């Protein structure tokens, strides 16, 4: 995946995860970072489960799931 596609998937995943999780919001740059880190987390989780993703939609779904996991843990840390 080239870097531009990775950034687009990251931005979309961060925004979608923010909408799904209903957090405080992080803005465009924050959503991009959440999406990129979420893609890494999602890739790790999917690899551990033996699930493969293909294409743009598969990458986006994986990144969104990873970003939601990230937001869950970030919000848990904020409350503690």
C-alpha cells in the first residue's frame, strides 16, 4: 500500500472510529493519528486471529476496528 492510500485509510478510519465511539474528538490530525495507530493495532489483532484483509475496504475495516480498540483504551486511561 502506498503512503497516500495509507494516510487516506488512516484518516477515514480515525473519523469513522470517532463517530462510532462518540468520544470527545481529536480533530483532523488527531483522527489521522488514531487511524494510523488503529491500522497497526488492527493489523496485529487480525494477524493474531489469522484473519486476512484484501483491498481498500478490507484495510479500512481493519483500521476502524483497531482505532475503536485504541479509543476504548485511551478513554479507560483518561478515567483512571
